[in-house]
C-alpha cells in the first residue's frame, strides 16, 4: 500500500492512516476527507498535536512551497468532518443490509460469526458493553459516539449496540474512526483504565 510522509513530524505511514489536505481556492488549506480533491496532497499523521503543529509552525506553507491561508478553526473542521463521515458510514451500512442493531441481535450475530466492527454508544452502560465484547475479543470495538448520534444515523431515536458486518465498508469506517480518535485524544473503544470494575 502507498505510504506518505507527515509534513509535521517527517514520519512515514500508510496513506490510509493519514489526513490529506490540499490548497484550495483563495490559497486556503482544505481538509480532503474523501481523498479525492484535486491538487498536491499535504499529509499529516492523524494526531491532534501534529495538526496543531502544522497550523502553528507554518508547515502547510513549507510543504506547499507557497503562501497559504490556514483557517483558525481547521482542527474543529477536521474533527467535525470525520465525525459526520463515520456516522454517514453507519447509515450506509444499515441501508446496505450489513448492520445489526440491538443488544440481543448483536450478541446472536457475534456468537454465530465474530467478525466486523462492533459499535457501542459511549454513554451506554459499561457492563452491557463488556458482556458483548467478551463474546468476540478479537473484533474491533468503536465507542466514540453517543446513543443519540448512532440512533440518528440509522433512523432511530437511540441505538446503543450495533455491528457493521465484515467487508470494505467496515474497513473504511474503522479507518476514519481511528483518525477521529487520534484527533480527539480518545480511546477508540471508549474504555479507559479508570472505567474498569470497582472493588
């Protein structure tokens, strides 16, 4: 797979793990969420400190070898676009018929075939999340969105437990979720050491 170099750190990584920017109209730096905008790509590791460094230390201008305008809210723009993109993927998975929803349905699906990407609402009960996760310890868990966020993505008021079936859509969703986690200093699975069982 193709690799790219981070303009802030100089580190090399797979481009699918990185953030792509281009210089758009009026010399403004634009986040290319879908990786399809024309122009030379300016690549960053998907970490908040790298994005903040690129903004503060004129890394975009140096990489572009030109004058550029960096929006004051570029970090917020990137986080927002990634979040919207992830939630849209959940909706697409439902419409494609590869999304399982509901505690009992997700448990049954994982018992039958422990594959895909498991989504827990970040505000869901920890014990319920752990019970499902234990059924498929090798399945990637994402808990970056609230029950209301996930619910709205699939046309419901709330959704706590969902499962995206294995395949290309699950891989793309997971890639975008990893970038979002890196930019928000959050654990991808939403479980921090302090969240463990209490004595």
